[in-house]
């Protein structure tokens, strides 16, 4: 499968980090780098992203599992030579396609609607 890239306003590329295969189904694997260990709700903050990735894959004709993975990396130690040793933590998340579809429809509605403010960075030149 060819990786598709998009750029956000800051010029960074946005795409699924990795896709695993289990039989004929795809599993999204997204990497996250942090400066500190995970909190209880850290993975919750990425749920919409995982849901949307799976929604878009399905809309493009791919079958996906009903779960995805987040692989977190955070510093464990800094060695004398400056090398950083990272801790890794893999988190499995259940996917909610219905939630992704609601988010997608709301985004399309917002994009097709009038700007809620008289002037903002998104509406310049509109």
C-alpha cells in the first residue's frame, strides 16, 4: 500500500505511521514520542485520530481490525555520551467507526459552512 501524505499548516506531513496486516485486515500502528511517562488518560487523547485513520481506510476499500495500536516512546535515561535510552509502551485501543463518521461529517459541514468568526487565519482569502 502506498503511503499518502498531506501537509498541515506548519508544513509537517500527516499520515498513518505504520500499517500491520493480520490476514486480509489492516491494523493501524501510530508512534508517539513524549518527554515523560504516560498518564492514565494519555492514549485517550489520540482516540479520534485512530478512529479517523480506520474510517478513511475502510472508505477506501480496505478492511481493518476493530482495534489499533499506539506505540509510545519516552526518555528513560541520558547516557554520559549524550545518547538517550527510551522506554517503550504499546497501547491497544478499540476503534469506534461510528464516532469517526460523526467527526468526519461535522468537519465537512464546517468546511462547507460560513466561518463562525468575522476574520480568522483559516478564512483569509476566502
